[in-house]
């Protein structure tokens, strides 16, 4: 008869388990070391005007200088300029672009028509994540306007059809307050055209807001774009919030 120490089996099991785990870890490390270096990760940022493109190019240069990495991969930022945010959203939908910046109103359009989701949000000074929509005029101008109704027939500059603070909130407020009469339930551009005088609201003649091509150009008359095909679009000098202030 042979006497077998039970502790021997315990030690043997522990040693075998340790050897197995060590071998597995070595295999994983060896596998990582033997793999070919990963390809450079490319981010294609879609812009819509020269100012956005310049910011994107500055980011790309800073990234190239600092060699930012995601995991083991270096990141390359490439900038592509489109004519408007709708085209940018289509490029993301077709995987021809990776990122773009959208206004709160455009985020709805991106999710509704292009299956896009927001991945980052701008946080303003003080930690706030909201902003106000305000109407401004030149100092001492329009003294006769004492209520919302007084805006009828006046010239206006909007950040752009589809922008949240620059179009959706003011137009919906005028309608909700009973100041602006709805002329076409399916076309709010026509409703605004009947209320305001010659104005600038870029993209009001785009296919999305002018589906049958019968919108008046009244909301484009104050836009100043000189480049063919860019007038009254996101590339117009009066487009966006800064453009509206001009």
C-alpha cells in the first residue's frame, strides 16, 4: 500500500493552475507583441463654411503635433466642407464623415431622418447646458415696436431655418401667442414669409422647406452671399448666429 498525502494534491493543483494562468497571460502578451501595428484612426469632420473649416484645420494641426492616441492608435483629423448641415448629416449617414457639430434643432432632424445620435454636449461657463433665445434690435431703433405684433412687416435676420434659438423658438412663440397666423400647416416658411418683410433666413429655399418650389424668396432678400449656389445657404455671410448679428 502507498500512502498519499492529500496536501500533495492541493499543492500540485495550485502549481498547475498557476502555471496554466501564467501561460495564458504570456500567450496574450505575446499575441499583442506579435500583432502588426494598428492602422491610424481617421476622423472625418464635416464643416459647412470657411470659419468651421479653419477651426477644424487648427484642431487637425494641434492633433498632429501632440500625436493624440485612442488606445494604441494615433488619430488623424481630416476636414471636409459641405454646403450645409443636411449634407453633413447625409455624409455621416453614408459613412463618408465621422463627426459634425449640430444646433439643438438640427439634432432632432439628425435623429429623425438620419439615425444619428449626439455623443457630446457643449457646457457653457458656469456649467449650464442651456441658452436663451432673444430678439435684439439696434439701439434706438424700432421705437414704435411695443409688442410682438409690432414686428409684423419688419425686416428680420434669422440664424437659419432649422436652428433652435434662431428660428424654432421665435416662430413657435409668435404662433402660440396668436401673433402670427398660420398660412400653411405643412410649411412654416410660408407662414413666416407672410408675417415678416424682406429678411434673411438661410435655407428657406432648400428642398426640405420648399418641396414643391413655390416659396417666395422674400426671406432671402437680405442675404448677401455672392458665390453662385451659396446665397441664402449655410455658406452665406449672414448665416448662423454670428451672421444674424451682422
